[in-house]
C-alpha cells in the first residue's frame, strides 16, 4: 500500500510518527517539525546574501534571492537550523522568524475582560450583528427602536451568539459619516439595556470614534470593533490602551464615502494588508496596549470582489500575528456578484445565506476564530458540523 500525505501542523505529524510509524513518543516530539513544510519570505536590505545562502545550506533549505527580497522553502526543522546559523549574524531577524513560526502554529486563544472568558479555537465564536442604523446595507431601519434592538440581541444570544456587535453608523460604500453625538444617541440606550438583559454575553461596539468607544466601555461594552484600525480617529488607540479591552484591528483602504468613486488597486492585497496591520499594531503597542488584539483583514473595506476572494483563499497567512482572526463576509456584495456571475442569479442581501456560509466555511478552515454574521441560528448549526470535522483529533 502507498499513501501520499500532507501535514500542515506538527502535532498531526507527531501523531503520524508515533501511531503509524511506531517512532518512540519522545523522538516523535523532537522530530515533529520535520514533516511540516513552510515557505518563508522577507525583505531586508541589511542581510548579506552570502550569509543568507550559507545558513540556508546549513539548514538544507531551498533558497531564493533577488536584490533585497529573500525566500526559503523547507520544513520547520530546517528553518530552525537556518535561524540557529543566522543568529550569529542577524539575531533580531532570526528571533523574528522563530516567533513567526510560533505565532503561525498557535491554534487556541482566550479573550478575558470584565470578568468574562471566551475560549477560541475548538469552537468558532459567533459575533451577531445588531445595526441600530437607518441605512445599513442589509438590515438598516429594522432595529431603530430600543425595544426591538434588545429583543433581537436576546434572540441572537439564544441562537448561539457569544458576542453581540452593536453598530450605530453604517459603513456601506457611499454612506455618509455621522457625529459622535448621533452615534451615541443610537447605541447607548441599546447597550445599556442589552447589558442588563445579557450580563454574561460579550458586547462589542462597532465604532471608529474614540469618544464613542470611551463612553461605551464605561457603560459595560467588552470589545471595540474599529473598522479604521485607528486611522479615522487618532485618539482611538489612547482609549483602548487606557481600558486594555479586546480590540478588533481591521484593515481598510480609503473611506466608505469614497469607495464608489476611488480607484482601488493592490499589488498583493494580502501582503499589503499584513504590512499595514503590523504598522498599526506597532503604534498601538507603543502606547502601552497589552490587551488582546483581534485581527480582521477587512473584507469589503476598500476591496474589490477579487481582493475579497484572495483574502479568503490565503487567510491562513494572517496567522503570523499570533492573534485571533475575525472575518465578516455575511451578505456582502461580493457574494452577490459571485452568485450572479456563476448562477445568473440576482440576490438581495437577505437572500445570500448559502453564499455567506460557503465563504465563511473556507475562512474557518483557513483559521478564522470569530465570524461576524446576520444569520446566527443557521450559522451555529452549520458550524457545529464544520467545527467537529475541523478539530477532530486535535484537542
């Protein structure tokens, strides 16, 4: 019998060596990195190419270089040997590579704030969308009354949402900005009532305004979900650093009011967004932030349909941050465009459940820990099977 296998995780290769090949468990653990293949890419003007190739030779890696661009191909064990050699000449770079490997392998996380704990990894967490706006693209105007918004929040919690994400300003393409006063007028009454009704449920506030974030955190919000990554309001990082709350760092290009008219171009949407997120994360940590960052690649936020598909296809690359990944694809226009292009079917946002679940499934398999959705009940049932298969034998 001949079997061809591929391992994306050292724990899987460890079990294979121990259970199938019969390698003693201690040796299997020591050699578990040998079965996991990685391609490492970096840009560095400092490193001497001769040093790079010599260390690659010692690690038995395939090595590539063009000017200041470098790539390595091999197992994790070989990359570790490369770093051992590299540390003699470029210690910081060697440590950065080793940290990246550790980040990439991390499977589970824990959100902890306001005396609540939310484990992430075994079970995909659901963030239920609650828009208290008149003009959101899918459910605008449905929950303007506080009573109806609270009723919907309770319903989503009962259906399986661990997080309720309250938003008081639409950020659909072409939408106009509202003042902090107007946003608080919409969000605050709902937040207060939901906090009373659902004391154990996590509440996220979808805002890019520091003033709104501060007031909502004082009133019991647990997470700030900032679509701008701190770029629309320079004081946002100061607020989340003060409260040390979990913070969704979302990639964005341009502004919602300009997306319909601006030219959206990326040379490589994944690499560019990862670089942007690293820069924003560095600024946040420089202010003393030690809370839990949640990475959101920002699907639909200054992206064309092909950019959104590319992000989903390569979502695992965002694991390099060693942080939980949040993905929001629910009912978005790129899903409608795919359905129209392939099935010749025009859909309204509410008619995109199956397309949303298809996109969500690939995101979860590729590493998403939290999914932001409108249809909580259907998503929870879908994830029950997906998570069972995805984590079978892992935990």
